[in-house]
C-alpha cells in the first residue's frame, strides 16, 4: 500500500483524500438504508410484500441507469450528484412522521431511484482519475474506511434501537444530512483533464445494448453476476423474514442489536477482505477475483440454513463480509476495467448498473414468494447455494480466458 501511495500522480493525490472522506460519509448513510429491511419488520410489523418491496427497491431502480448517460452529459456530473442527493435523501426526514410500512417503502424507493445517478457518476469519475494498474488498490483503501464507518453506524444504531424502538425516526433524518454532504464532497473532485464527459458520449438504451452484445467477455461477466445477483437478492429478502420474523411464526426474532450487529460484523469482515482484494484484483483481474469470492458465498448460503443462534448468524455474516470485500471491488471496477477504452467506460457502467435492476425485479420476488409458499425462508438459502455455484463456474472460466487473451496480446506486442 505504501508503495502504491508513493507512486501516485497529481490527479490521484488530489482525488484519494476526498474519495476517502466521501466514502466514509456515504457508507454511514447507506448503512441505514441497508438496515431498512430489519427495521420495517420490527418497527412497522411488515409482511412479506412490504419486505420484498423494501429489499427490491435499491436493485430494481438500477435499471434506470440505461437512460442515465444523456442526462449526465447534459446536466453535468457535479450538478447531477447534488440534485440527486437533494431529491432522494432529504425526504427521509419524513420518517419522523410516517406510520405505515408502505410509506417507509415509498421513501426507500425514492432514495433508491436517486442512487442510480449517484452510483453511475461516482464510478465513472474513478475510472478516469485512477490509472488501471492501481485502481483496485486505491479503491480498496477508500472502501476500507467506508466499511468500517458502516459497521460502526450499524452497531451503534442497533444498540440505540434496542433502547428505544422508535429511534429510527431520528436516525434516518441524521443519515439524510450525512448522505447529502457525501455527494457534495465527491462532486467537488475535478475530472482528469482530457476525460471530461462530452455530450456526444451520452448513449441511449438501444446504443447501450449494442455495446453490450458486441463484447463477449462482458456478456459472460454479466451472466455470472446475474446468477450471483439472483441468489444474493433472493437471500436478502428471505434473511429478514427468517432472522427478524416472530418466534410465533416459526422464525428466530433476533433483537436489533443482533440484527444490526451482524451487519456490523459483515462490514468489519468486508473491510478486512478489502485490504487484500484490491491489489489481488490488480494481479488476477476482476473476473478471477470475483470467481474465488463466490466460493465463500456458497458456504455463506449453506450456513444460513442452519443458523439458530446469534453466534451462527455472526459467522455467516463474517463469511459473506470477507467475500463481498472482493465482490464489491469487482462489481464497481470490473466493467470499467473490461471496457476497451476510457471513452466507453461510462456506457459499460450504465449497462452493468442496469443489469442489477433486471435481476432485482426477479430475485427479490422469488425470495419473497418461495418464503411465503413454503413458510420457511431456508428453502431460499438452499436455492441461493445452487445459484452461487453456477456463478462461480461461469466467472472462473471467464477469468482464465481473459488471462489467456491478455497473455496472447502481450506476446503479440512483444514480437512486433
């Protein structure tokens, strides 16, 4: 890490400190959004439909990224970040007054829609400001700080909610302010000269799909993430139904401290995984790293089937945390690394983010439906293990092929 920091160029030196600060703030905000599925079960006594909609909203909204390129070109990255944060995050102040679960779902959905613009513009800037050979390492440094902030936020929130079950009415307005500040900090980062977003680079949905199908490696990458995402999202919906559901209904009914504390364990283990995964990705590439991390997700899904105590839940969350340290980096940087030129990186990222929406519209309802018809969310965990296994096979094979292609290209250049 020290060697990487010593070799930063001027743009990277200016970007990294603000990237770290923005990530700490953003992760603290998102920690409360990620806790929404547990809060809606325990705080609003929500049923399967409301839980499904809450967990589905962030992913389903991502399909809108297909239409994000042209607005980004017209409005500008900085203004888009700020406006999106105002529209999507400040309304969370209304949590102070709402009563029913579906009002909460509406606010979470509005936030999720605004997050599409934030994520797309955020990752596009990192693609241009960080060079290829150190992007993973620099991203992992910022992510390390962010995951620690996320863990601290969730553990603290869990303790507060156990003391006062209505504390979420205060926590969400505080989070909204922090989330807006995060976007303002990031919007002040200057784009590397020569890579400013030009109006003609904003592609519409049809042009984006042509870009997608023209790159076979990218199609395979998205197929692997589709399988992974269907498993991940169905489990996201089933997990709060199992862990926060009432004992009277045959579920575990863990306390807020356990539920949000397990998310804190996840965040800390993700930080630990991130320390090693950034440089590892620089060596083996995003597909090679993601394929290895998916193996841990298989073990996570299997362990969830047998969870019957807080300790076992913490162990399961530790496994997924370590895995997601790598998966998160691969998800954010894989498409822009696979992009053949910086000019199409934004298009690749738009497609990648939109595919999250596609699998969210399928994965979350499957998780809710299967939990409902069987009366036992553990069937969803078993299905997830099978899908994670399929995703591992696709991603590992892609990683090997990409490594071979790059080795052949390198030999061709050397011989020339």
